C-alpha cells in the first residue's frame, strides 16, 4: 500500500529537517539509519541547499503580498512518500528511482513544479522513502497551507495518487478508505513495527489494554477529586451564608441597647454643703437602675462588638477560601478535559495500532483476523459507551 503522509514545517523546523534530510549530522536519533549507505541518497530537484535560507528567499521573491511572512507561517508542506518493504523488494535501483520520480511528477502537476523545493530520497534506512517539500502557494501566490491542503485536497490525493502510480506500471494500492484516524508519527510507526516483529498479537493487545486501564483509572481518580472539591466548595458557601445571617442577627441585637428617654429629675441644693443636692428616693432608685443597666449594656455591647469583628474577619477568610477554591475548580476542570483528550487520543491510537498489527499478522502468517477485530471493536464501543454514560451521570449529579 502507498504511504503518503504530510507534515507542516515552519521556519524553525526547516533547519532540523534540512540537516536530517541532507545527512549533515552523524548522531541521528533514528537508529535505522545506516551511515555507511548515506552516500546513496539523492535529491530529484536540488533547489534548496540550505532549506531555511533558500526556501524563504523563494517565497519572498514569488509571493503576491508585499507584507513580511508571519513568524508562525507554514513555509513547507512536507510529504513522506513510501510503501512497505515487500513492494520495494521486487524493484531494482532504477525502478525504485522511477517510482519516486513518478511521485514527484504527480505533485508537480497538481501544485506547481517550481513549488517543489526538495525531493530527497533516502536509501540508507530499512525502507526507501522520499521527503518531498512543497511551498503551499495558492494560484494567486498567497502562502496558505490550510487552503492548498485542506481536507478535500488530502482526500483527493489519497484517492488519485495511487491510481496515478498504478497507471505508471507500479503494483500499488491506496490505504484504508474513509478513515478519520490520525496517522502515526515516523517514530511511533517504527517503534510499533519493531514491537510487532518481537511480540505476538496477544502480547500487544494485553499491553495496549493495560495502558487503557491506566488512563481510565487516572480519569476516575481525577473525577473523584473533582467531586470532593465541589462538595467542599458547597460546604464553604453554606458556612459563609450562615455567618452572614448570624452577623445580621447580632447587629440587630446591638441596636436594641438604646438608653430610654430621661424624665426631668427634681433636685434641691443642700444648705451649707456645696456640690450636694437633694433628690426624691424614687428618682435615686431610677438613677441607680439606669446606671446599672448602662454598665451592663456597655459590657454586652463591647462583647457583641468584639464578636462582630471576629465574624467579619471570619467572613473575609471564608470569601478568600471560596475564591481560592474557585480557582482550584477551574484548574481541575482543565485537568479533566486534558485527561479526557489524552484518553480519546489513546483510544484512537490504539485502534490505529490494532489495524497495523492485524495487517502485519495477516501478511506474515496469512491469518484472517476480521472476526477478532470485529469483537475488539464491539468491546471498545462498549467501553466508550460506559464512559459516556458515567460522564453524563456525573454531569447530572453536579
């Protein structure tokens, strides 16, 4: 089957990919590279010696807009063109070169031959492949990878590219049709390929299922922590409301400590005793009671005023805790969303890896795993439905 995978390259990416494609470094992270065979590489166009400098120059000289290129713009859409080892096994060196020339011609006809700035063929790895760099210019010379290689364009390439090669005499087929699955990266593909050569299908399935269970347990743990935070938040809100009500009650109690209206007290001076006066016994008793009440009211007022201050401070503390908890809730929501995305990505990758393993075993041993795969899909759908139902129940409970 044909391998045609695209990745977007921005200005900083061009330095690293240029060094890799042209084999300018000796210490490669890719251990499949046989440096003793690196001299067999060749470029079918040879228009970019220094990828970043030469490609930026080409864009600036040909773009329609006088404005500078955005720093985050996609400068090159790089296609990796290849097939499986069995396909190249039946081709000699000239036929292999003809295959890559045909692939370059297809993209040149569709997207402009001059826009292909490099077509580097590598023969020093397990499987021959070509890095094809296309500057995504529209017909009116706008730099727009989203426009040139939109979803429709990618689907058309997957349909037409293998037909074009087949018409050229190559026994090649397209990949799985109507697939929305994310492609594996080069490193992921090579790691999976190595694992399938060392492990049987059952071991791979057990390993991937184990990873899925870990992801599910992490999600369950985070959801429990989120529920505990929400419960604590509700408790704090209730305490704040209770403290506010209690404060208002005490405040109304303090207003009742007003002094009653005084009536006029009769008093007469005492002869020969300056500073003394004679008052009625009933008035004296009234004054004594008023003084006692006033002293008691003052003490109670001081006590309630102190309690009021304490309650105000407690209320401020509760508000601060509520604000802090609100921030923690937001962060937990983000964590939950992140875990859910990772889980979805893992399930998607797991399905892709299963497809690869199934094809590998079918080709290697001639076994038909359609029944096994169908059973796996049913189990996977059941897991996803259970997860969706649980998430719905959690949302309703909240």
